[in-house]
C-alpha cells in the first residue's frame, strides 16, 4: 500500500494516542542507546496485510530503524512463521511496537476472514464484495485489506455509485405518499434516478421481494441487490433474471444479481451455487477478528 499523506496522518494520530507525552516504561527501563534485533511472528495461520503500514509506524518513530519484511503482502502464512526482522534502537522499537502490531493484526484479520469467504465460493461465478460498514475514517484501509484477501470493493462511498436502498424506496411511501405500493415506489425512484443521474455512474437497486425484482428489471439497472432473501427466493430471482434476458433477446444484457444480508461461512457456498454474480458481506470489515501477531527479541 502506498503510504500517502492521509495514511501518514492516521499513523501519526495512532502514535500520539499511544505514546502521548512519552513512553515512560521504556524510557525508565532501557538505556536510550541500546540497540537490538527483533522479529515479528505470526502466532496463527493467516493472510498477512499491513506490512508497509507497520514499517511506516516504526520509521515515523525513528527513521533509523531497519524493517525487513520476509513475506509478501497477501501471503498466506502458517503459525510461527517469521514475517519480518526489525533492527535498531530498542527504545524506539518498543515504543512503536503496539501501534504497528495493532494495524498489522487488524488488517491481517480482515484479509484472513475475506480469504475464507473467497475460498468458500471457488468454482462458482459469484464474487465476494465488501460494504460500507466500516470504521469511520478507516474505510480506505479496511477496503484495502479486503482486496488483499482476494475479494472486491463495493462502492467507496455515496459519491461513486448509485445504490437505491430500502429507505430510498420507503421514502416514497411516507405520508403524504408519493407511491401507492412498493412496486410503484420502485418505478418512481428508478424514473427519478434515470432522469437525474450523470452519465457513467452505475445504478444498483435493492429489492426485498420477487415482485419488486420484476419491476426493477424493466429499468435495466446495472445491479439488483436481493436483500435478505432465502435460498428458494434467490434461486427464483436468478430464474426470473435469466428468463427476462431471453425475453428481451439482448445479447448485451448485463444486469447482475447481488445477494446481501445474513451471509456467513456456513451458507455462502449454497448462495453462490444459486447462480448469483455478487455476494456482499458487511462482516468482512465490521466483524473480522484481529489475528495474533507478536514482536519478540531475535
């Protein structure tokens, strides 16, 4: 990952939060000129993510520290694998240790969980995507970790793709009502978006029923999201989409179906086998556990 000004600022803020006015333990316990060698070691099987960020943390504290990664970003490693050597001033290394490991453990956890889902759907046409359910101000890092884990990024924010959600549709049903029912609301919101949207932006709409799906297909969006549908409904949605493609006889037909809601490692393969194109999973970023990585004397 390129460490640009915004990432540097996050690193500086993280160090300020941890070190504050100074690392009083290290300063009291270790001579300021003491040099030493350390290793960073994976304590469990995982996908490594965040090496350049960890390196930047150490360099921010002390630019004389030498950080030598022994694996590549995105590599799957096994328990007890040494993933980096660190040489330099012991006080500097120990003061930077926790912040560097926090980034490394957290991002590797996201990549590792993502990899589990990607592996689970191998052999199907479905691709795993993340969502906007990210930690405020850290979305870029979390979505980077998702990509390192082998999945794809959904829209980065509200600005780069249209996604008509249930509440957009529901707004048409608030009193005084603009639409008579959900199907009519789908028609009206799609007409508004088609009329107002700048060219070049993808249009996605979320539907919660097969009847809404049928209406949405008529407006040729790029993606239709199937929200919290069960397996039988997902299979029928795929059949309806494929039948609609045959009906209109358009060889350039590219309406993708995305599944979202209640997806887990226990059911993701079954969902993928239904023939959907995309599966979006908020847990990749909001629920991924950090992996166990530690720094030890060499």
